[in-house]
C-alpha cells in the first residue's frame, strides 16, 4: 500500500439548495519523495481533497459517503478527532495560499512558532529531545531554538533576530517561508501545500519552489501541491493529477502526461496557457463553465463542454484506464496500453 | 503618440513626522518616460511594489505627481483643472484586477454599466432610455446578453464578472483602456476567453491598451511593446519579441528565467528520478 492512499473517496456537502457531490470517487496514491501536483479549475475539488486528508472539512455540512484515506496504513476517516490533532502539524504539515491571513498579526512570529513546537513536542517528545521531567522554561527555550533553526533552514536571513518581529514586518515571500518553517517544525512526512505561490511574484515563486524541492530531497517528504499553474507543476512535480468537477480525470508521472495529454480536459487546459508560438486571437479557452454539482450531468461530467463528446459519454462514468504504465485516463476515447494505436 | 509620459517622478512623504526627526520619503516612480502609440497594446511588467499601480493612478489623475508631464493626445493632464480632468476620464478608462471586489454587490448589472454614462452625461448626452439601449449593446459586445440585465454580480462567474467590468469601462466610448492585471484572478481556460475578447474589442473599436501584468506569457500574447519597471525605474523597453528573445537587462533575464514554463523538460530540477 502506498504511503498515502486515497480510495474511491466520495464527499457530499449539504447546503440550502440540496446536497452537492463535491468529490466523486477520488483515487490517489502518493509515495514518500514524490511531489504530486493537483490541478484543475476553481471549484473542481482540489482544496477539498487536500483538506480531507488533514480532516479539516467540517462535518456537517460535509459528509463522506464512501471511500477511505490511508496514511502510513492508518485509516484517517476512522481516526477520532484527538488522533487527528496528533497527526496535524506532526506527521502531516500544511501550508495555505495566503501567507498574510495565516499568521496572527498580534503575535510575534516566534511566539506562534514556539506554540507549534510545544504542541508537536507534546505529541512526540523527540521533537525537542528533552527528558520527560524538563521544566516549562526549558521546553520554551528549546522550542525557540528549534524555531530559529527552522527559519534559518528555509532561508530567512538573520533568523535569530527576525524571530521577534511581527508578521507585518515580513514581505509576502518571507511570510510564506515562515509558514513553511512552521509546517516543518513537527518533522512531517507529508506536506500539503495549497497554492503556496499564487500570491507571490515570479522571482519569489522560483525561490519557494527551489526550497520545497530541496526539502523533499532532504527529508523524503511526500508533497501534495495544489495549484492551477501548469508551469509550476511542470517545473517542480514528479507526478500530476488533473481534477474536473470532483473527479481525477487524468494522472501519472509528469513527463508522459505533459508530453501526451490524453483527456480532452487536460488538452484544453494546456492549450489555454499562452505560449510564445500563439498568435494573438488564437488562444483557445474551454467554453462553458464547471457543472452544477447538485445535479451533475450523467456519465462523464465534462461531456456538455467536451469538443469530442459522443452519445455514449452521457451513459455512464468512463472507467479509468492506463494509456501507458502509471498514466491513467478516464475517457471513453482513450486507448489502453498494449492495444494497437487507433 | 496618444500618451506620452515625460520624466515622471512621484515621491510619497510619510504622513507622520517624528518629533524633530527628519521626514522620510519614498520615490515610487523615478524619472519615468514612456510613449504609447494609438491603437497599440503596451505592456507594463513589474513585481509587486515596483510602481505599476502608482503609474496608472497618476495617469488617471488620482495621484498628484511630484514632477514631469503626462501628455494625452496633446493635452498635459498634470496641469488640467479638476473639471476638465473629469471630462478627460471619459476618454481614459480602467478595468480592475479583481472582478469580485470591483463590482458593487448591491447594484444590478444594468446600473453598474449605466453609471459611467450618468457621470459623463454632459459629454455623452444620453437619456435614460438611450443609456439602457446602450447597456444591452455593451453586454452583447462583451459576450453577455439582455437576459443578464437585472441580475446582481454574485450570480456571475469570475470570467463573466470581468466581462461586466470591461463593458462598464467601454460604456463612455473611451479611446484608451488601462487593464490592471485583468486576468490574474481567473482560471487559465477563462483567461484565454477574456484575452481573446480584449483582442477582438481592440480590432473592432481601435482601442489603445496599457496592459499591466506580471504574467509574462499573457504579456507576450497580448502586447506589441513592453516596458519593465523595477522599483520605480524603467529598466528596459522595446518590442515584445525583442525583449523575450534578446533581453538586454539583468532584470529581464531574471524575470524570464523565473517564469515557469509548462514543459517538464525545461525544469531546473531533476524531476524524473522519483516514482
């Protein structure tokens, strides 16, 4: 079994307008050392997949209809809340999109990081490495030392002094580094990064990507990188999963998927990115918008927008088949590996 | 040249002054000169804090400049009396970055698009009936329709909202459109549609664009000429292909290198190993 294994995950959200099926059978296996890019349009379920792993989807309104999420063999959907608290910030680290709203403006970043370190230490005493009888004061001193070491590790210059600054004294890129340092304190094995560079300038984005890459090499992290930037996926990720309306419709190692995008939706996404060879006015978007999830279209959810849809697409959800080893596609038009090319 | 910016400098002084201490100041734009030709798409590229937005605010007369001139179609905007500047704004309009924040959630689409025509009533001279007809015409121009007239912004997707923002900017028949990161809040598939719409509108209406973005792919697609701005200084200016093919400044080379291309073969990391 994979390190992180999501099998047939179905999530419904109850709203005033009815129950929306927001995740519709997600399958995903992530090993340590792999960086998975999760891409798709707004509202396709990328973030909810990430939040489901850390069990941060409130319930109600959320309700898991079916499926399981196994992390290092442990069934997360069956884990009680206090067990999840031990995993979050420890084995599972998270970073979110907006580095401004995820730091408390009223506390120095040192205090916020020490809190995280003390919590992680309460779960796993190896984090601070102190004897069981250590005093509160000793723990705080050691937690602060760890926080400075982590800030230093993620490239915050002059960490020993900056730790006593407030969040507003940091630039956007530096704040994102602080959040990454915070996520690393608990020595996570899995890092969920939800649009970590979307709010940043390209030069800062390049630095953060380099940082994540070096951390993966050093700690053998498994990373789930949620983004809508195909450029970021191509640069950083080892694998990619493309989501549409609550399904993963194409997934696999990044090179075969980018070289040979097979699902019409993946192709449409790639065609929509402006490129040097595009002449003005020739860029192709995908007409229409993401379907209503209260009454999703029967069969393939892309069918109403799909340029190559056929009558049979509306009959049933297309099965996922492998077009090459590890490269899976859920489209009736895909040709299985090994069969003669059409 | 429809717009000529000559040696524009804008310095902000800090509001509070420490007791007997020196007053600090910050130069947001430092001796900036630019020329934009009629019918051209001019791209302004820079990172956050580089002065892009300050420059647009100076052009629109929302910011008092420290020195220099901004000449629009032969008229120096910086010496224009307020009333005439207001009239001038019928010719220079702006589309904002965030279509979720730039439309009043309590106004109907009809009223949002008709409002600039009311403000510029003296220039346009349209009656209420004519304004409503023009609103429908504008909605159709941006790919929406009369069925959307009496709805509120929250009923629309991001791409549709940005179309409403474009219709509002076009309501007073401007010649010059400032597009301040008009697609950065949109998904790529929707971005492609909005970029194509902007291109079509330029062809149809002969508009001049000042297109602000930090997305070099978008800039290359939509612009004829570009300028790179870094901490208030223009560091490079030229034809879009020249700068992309033969960047002459370190800043341009750095930006181009940092742009993540959607091609795994060009990754700076060895991503093949795992799996």
